[in-house]
C-alpha cells in the first residue's frame, strides 16, 4: 500500500484553523484585534505560505474527477447555505455589482478543493491531519479582465474575520505558478491570462449579514481594517490585486421563478491604491472598538 500524499501545513492555514477553533466570538474578537494591531505578522505568514506551496506542492491533476454542479435550493428563492448561493450564480452566470460595475464578475466553479490530491492526503503536522477537503473554495469567479477571484461566502451569522483568514489561505494556496497554471488548464473558458507571477482577487461575499449580532459587526470591522493594512504590504500585494467585501441580495420579481442574485460593495482595498473605499453600512476605519 502506497504512503499517503503529504501536503505542507502552511502558516496562513494554521492561523485560520487556530482562529476558527476558538470557542466564542468574544475570543475571536480579541484575536482579531491583536492581528489588526500587528498586520505584518499576517503578511509574513501569507508570504511564507506562498513560498512553501511553491516549493513543496505540485499537482497537475484536475481539482475533482468530474464536473459538479450545486444542487438547487430546497425551497425556491430561499437561500440557506452556500450551495444555494452557488446555484444562483451558476444559473445566472454573472454577479452584477450595482454600485461599482467594474467589480462585476462571472461564475467559473464552486466548492473547489484547492489542495485536492488523491490517496487520502495528510498535512505534515505531527497529527497527520487529513488534508483532502481542508481548503474548499466556496466559489471561483472571474473578473472582467479575466483575473481569477477566490471567494469565501458568509451567510447570516457566519463569523467574518476567520472568513477573511480563510480567504487569505485560499489565495496563498492558489498564487503559485503551478497552481495558477492548474486553474487555467481546467477552466479554459475563463481565459485566465498567462502570467509568470500570478495575482488574484479575493472576495468576501455576505448574505443577510447579522448587523444586530453582539460581536459580528466588530469582527467584520476587523476584517476590513486588516485587509486595508495588508494591501499596503508587498508581501501580499505581490500575489493579491485587491480584497473586496460584497453584500449579496436576491431580487425576486416573480415568486414562481428563480430570483437574480446581485451585490453592492461594503468595502474594497486595491493594492495599486492602498486605501479602503468605505460604504454607508460600515463604521470608519479604526483599531478601537467599543465593548
């Protein structure tokens, strides 16, 4: 029996995993504040992760054995999980961003196992943690200039700061030359450009975000503030073009027909212009939060 394939456990994935494992949102908020105060730590972990993947991970096989399609919602026009969100996007092909049309994008794939490796792959940690489904990209979208967009979707009361760390892990694990070539090979209709030094976009997609939750709005503020800091740092901007947070909503004109998913911008940070464009539903940039 052949040995299980071994995948490098990257610092950025470890950071996400440790943050997600905290017991409460209050604990995650404390951890988030600490990272916002020291963004260079996250930037270094991100860059080290890209370098580790570039050195130790090479896979030219498909991301999955055969194409898959998201199942339709159990009830028409009722979005309850990320599969439902994906179903609308696959069906309509595009996600229009009404207030910033240049952020509009097209659908490419969903639930993509970024480090998928056949043979019951494990991480190289002491516990030999199973790695096969560790990094499942919620959505792969395509920008108007054919830049790949890694997406993490957060619905209702899903916690958004660890969602940003998860998104950063996706980006770090896709930003190597071999992984980018793999994306292009198995998504030919996306027409991803041939780049020696790949750069990707990262979108955090929110649906009916719980504005009234005790900790979630402040955790989202932390995600925004950390994004704004990271996109001033070459260790990140060498691989990531912009980080964007969108609010998605479902427009229904006929209750007997599927609605249309659209989006508006909550915030965006462009690495070429490292300022955070804010919109009305968020508080000003700050590293101070009330209790």
